[in-house]
C-alpha cells in the first residue's frame, strides 16, 4: 500500500474525514439502460430516478463490460476485468486476494455496507450465508444473501448463519436496511452498495405495481419479436412494474439522505449489472452485444462538486466505476485497475475514452452463440467470435441495430478499425479465447 501514499494521507485524517464524500451505489439487477423516463422511455414510470438524473448526469453510454451477473459484479467492485480476477463466468468466488473498493476505502476511515444480492461465491447459492471475514471483501455492515430471486419468499443474513425471513417483496426490506445503515455513526464517511434482485426475471412486483401496466398498451421496441421465451408483453409489464417499485424504494433511501443532512456530500450512482433482451432481436436475457443486453443505467449525482449536466454521451463502463469514485474522493488508485478515472471527464474537463471493451466467455443462453469479444464506441458496436467478425452496427444511424454492417465492402475500413481496437484490448489485458462454462450451483 506504500505506492498509494497512504501514510501521507492518514496523517491528515483527523481533520479530513468529514470532508470525504459518502458513496451510495444503488444497483437493481438486469435493468437495461434505456428503460428510464429520463432516457426517453414513455411507458415506464421512474419519477425518483428521473429526478436524480436531473440533479446530476445521466450517461446514455453506460455499458456492462461483461453482461452477466458474477463477472459484472466483480468488475463493479474491483475495477478489473473479470478474466483477470478469475470471475469470467457465473457462480465462481471472487478471490480473497482481489481488492475491492470497500477495502480501498476502509484505511481512510470509511464504514462500509453491502445489502441484497451478492453473487460472488462459488458452487452454492442456497442458503446463501457469507460469513464475516475475508469472503465479505471489506464490507462490514451486512444484510445480504448470495443469490435469491424468489422475491416474495426470500431471506437474508447478518453475521450468523441463521436466515432472516422476509415476509414481503424483498426490495422493500432491503431499502429499510439501507435506511438503517444511513442512520449509523454519521461522523464517518460511508460506502454502501444496495443490490436489489428485481427487475431480474421472474418479472413480478407487488399487486399495486402490477396493476399499473397493461401489457396490451405497451410500446414494444422496433426490434422486438413476439413469441420469444422471456420476451412477451406480459413479461415487459412485470419488468416495468418491478422497476417502478424499485424506483419508489430508491426514493425512500434518497429521502433518508435528505433527512440526515447527507445529500450534499454523497455521491449517488445508479447502475445495474447488465440489461435484458426481452425479445429484442428474437432472443432473451443477457450475454449478447446488443444494446438491450450491454446498456445499463448510469445516473450520477454529487451536489458538492457536480452541477446538473443533463444527458452525457461519455463512454462509462463498469470497469470505470471504482477509479471514478476514488477520483471524486480525491483518493489514490491502485496501478492494476483496467478502468479509468472519469471524474474529470464527467465534470467536462476531458473527452473520455475512445472505446469500451466487451467480453463473454461462455456460450450465450440456450447455446445460441459462442463466446465473443467486442467494443462499444460512442457511435459503433462491434463484436467478433474467435474465428470471424459477427456484428457491426452504426448506433447513430441505426439505434435499434437492425442492419448488420459486418462484412459489407463499404464499411471495411470502419470494421478494420474496430477489430483493431478489440485486438489491442485483448492483448493489453492478457485475454484468451478458451471457452468456459458457468460453475454448477446447488
């Protein structure tokens, strides 16, 4: 840690702790980035998150580097690509030796908390207990389980292996635990992650939210096809219902920040681990390079430093979360991070990165497609298999990605440039084309 110049910083901790910003990350599961009112979706109702976006910045190019649960969560906590941390597939443990943002912040006086779905353990999702100690990766306050999507009959754990049953839609309970955490020891800065399970399938919510959405009245995306598994109008209605419920719970947490006088000096980030195809391009779930799979919410508010900026097209990926949060805190960053500190870029001082690296190491759901790698730029999405190009889209002229330009002579130069970006990312990060499988879980 000497390289982080911690000693010099710690000498000033007594007077500096109160000035350090709080960090609150709100992370619902499988929420695609275009499904917010502030992102132009006129069907879904997300008033609290829309207000948050209006008070900070909404990234229209927020992207999951590896759009599937365990890999995405490991990247979000470490700032390192999943193949480098040994978590390129689902249901594998994040190694103890990996350093998370919680472990980076604790030496600077932060109290840390994790609530909700963890999904960084191997082999066994149930009952879901993660014991205190190294497996919690630097988080002290704990109200979580490994992975549970039975939203009306779930449970969580604190510091002993006795499950605590949740007698209602679990998103409400997790918001209560977040509000509890915010009320504790307000003298110290905090870092809190709230990782809800919804709107991940099954697409359900409390009845009052389900009644808000009539499947027959929903506007389907132009690239949607009827009859796809996990992609019906009814699924979309349930998906939106869960989103509106989560939006309300996020609103309760943000209100608690206000009551506690913590709003001004708290960085709030709203994102997700990946999106959901829901029938677009005739497919379902995630692991694909299309926008519905890789784009996630990217809402950032920090009143003490960030004036409202509206929508930004800055490229912002999961790998950038840890270094950017550390940048806003004015704290040093380890030299092995793959992501970039975009704090100055967010403030408008720099133009941001050229591309985001995309990776999937397994066959996609149902064995549809083999593993792939790709890049996302402001304008283009490109992905390839080990032996050939796959897709190339001009997202400016074709926002629903209905015309694949890969292999077309008139786009040869663009494809060569994007393929070169993939190869450089591949080489720079020590990637390889070995096909993997999700670890079996019990």
